[in-house]
C-alpha cells in the first residue's frame, strides 16, 4: 500500500505528540530571558537554595501589600526583575498550609491585588509560593478533606511528615481530590490577582511514595506529573505567559512539564556548582535551574554555566564594620552562632574577590562551614564551639579586608557586583536582533 504525503505528516505529528513528555516545555519569553528571582521573606523553609539565608519580617517591611513594589525596587538593586513572594497567606508561612487566603493584617485581597498591579505597572513580575505536598491539619482544607485526600500507612492512619503529625501528606493520584483543589487555588490567584506563576515547594524531590488508602489508585509519580502539568495548563489558559517552577531538580519527568526548579542543597552546604555538575542534564542546559551560595566566586561559576540565581536580602549586607571585626574574635558559645560567623567570612571573601585582591590560599571555607555546624554535636559538649581552622581563617582574612577598606580606591560591594553582572546580561539580550518574519 502506497503511503501518501499527508499520511507521512500525520504519522510524524503522532510520534511527536506521543513522545512529547520527553521534551522540556517551551517557557514564555520573559521567563526564558530571566536570570534571577528575589525572595525577601521566610527563607528558611521556602525551597532549597534560600535555606539558611537571613530574611526580612514581611509585616515590618511592608505594612501593607500595597507596598509590594518595595520588593521590586530591592530586586532591581540586585539587577533582578522578578519577585518571589512567600508568607502572603493567612495567618503566616508556618501557621497554615492549605487554604492560601490572603493575609488580612497586610490589607487583605484588595491591598494584594493593588500591590501586584503596581509591580506590573512598573514592569516587574511576581511569582508565589504554593505547597502541593503537605497541608496543615488545622487548615480548612485539612479539616474538610485532609483525611480523605492524604496518604495512609499500612494501618490506615495518615502518614506523618518527617515524624511530625502536624501535616497531612497529600496524594496527587487517582481517588483524591487534591490535584483539582490545589490547581483551583492557583487558578484563583492568577484570575483574581494576575500573578505570574508559582514555586511548588517539595515537588521535584518527592518521588516513589506509597499510599495504603484503598480508595486511592494509580501512582504518586504519575499523579505528581499530572498535577504539575495540569496546574500549568490551567493557569496558562487564564494568563498564557504564567510559569511553574519546583523545589529541586531531581526528577526530570517533572522538569519536563514545568519551567524549571531551584537546586536544593548548593546554597548552604555544598558547592552549588558541584551539585549542578552531578545532574545528568547539566551539559545540555535543558532545564532552567536557580540556585545560590554565599560565595560570589560560586555565583560567577553558576552564571557562566548558563544557570540562574535565587537572591535574598543577604546580598545587601556588608559585615565590615568594626563591630563585626570584634565579633569575629569572640568565642562561639551559642549552637547557631557559627552561621553568622560564616556569613561574615563569606562576605569578606567576596569583598576581596570582587575587588580583585588576592585571597588566602590555604583556607577552605566550605569545609570550615561543615566543621562548625558539626561542632555543636560533639560530646561531651566543648566550652567553645569554634575550631583552630576558624581562628586561622579570621586571622588570614581580617588584615586583607582592613587594608582593602582603608585603600583610596572605591570598594565595590556584593550588591553592586551582582547588579552590574545581571544588567550587562540584560543589555546583551536587548541588543540582540529579533528574528524577522518571512
């Protein structure tokens, strides 16, 4: 039987449609050009690369959602044009995951709509946090549907979240109404407030989970993929250039149906470049990944690889006052004090790096950071929590930083360096000729 040209074309289209899940989605242009997101609030639990960065208090900083453009102004001080907003729901980040009703103490829905509109009027973008994996048991959604929609253990009891019974773990597969519910929440946010997309916490790292609820069918993996794909399709029917990103970049089947993710561990424990290079897809630059680190040298490497930044208010800090120098010579007595000391050391390292001053060659800040964190678990507990390597680092960096600050030449800050880097990229994108239609 002779195959016609039309049949060949139809067969090719069929093959493309059948294999479409093996290709990453095509993102809106604004997102394709975007190289950074800026998050100011609740950074300790809002997705991977921003863990252990300091964050601001949303109530003190904004007062009302009508002041949301303040965040855009800060983002632009770092060369960024996209705000990532966390803790916008009632009553706060920790108090309720599940309902995502706009906080009344910051002005409620009207103030939120006004603030988002102001960001857009100024040419900025805003994406919101959503949690597709867990809900607080005391939320309205938890009270009304949690036990029906959540995953169960072999005894039929709701599974716990890392041993904490405060949350339900939601089943995204068949037999649960969770996917339709959380997609409906996303649709509402886009329809009512015009937001530009969502960061889905937990998704991207949860996989192969089992559920013993006899009413639930299918698999967690297929359900999670369906949830992400469905949410993206539904919000894009309302706003075609809306996007979805995930926490983590572990599951390529999820990355194939969204607009990227935030690399989970590079920001605060390991080198993010090391973490990126462990991904099998990194050389192809197939997926849009965002990450961060205290080290500007690491940030440069991330950027050179073609990947992107998750930014926080920490980049406005200088940590170079006389008070900070004195603090670094005090013993570390509190278990969490090591983190503040490491931030100061990274800042000092960054100042030397971006001002082209040779840095100490025998200091490993990555290893020091790990050693200081583990020091608090030593038994019997030592009187002081610093190490000999800590004192070596302080004594090596301090005189170099003091000399730099006393020099007659202007000292470039972290903020200035980041902004110049991102602004140069923006200008190169704008200067590229656009393709002409035939």
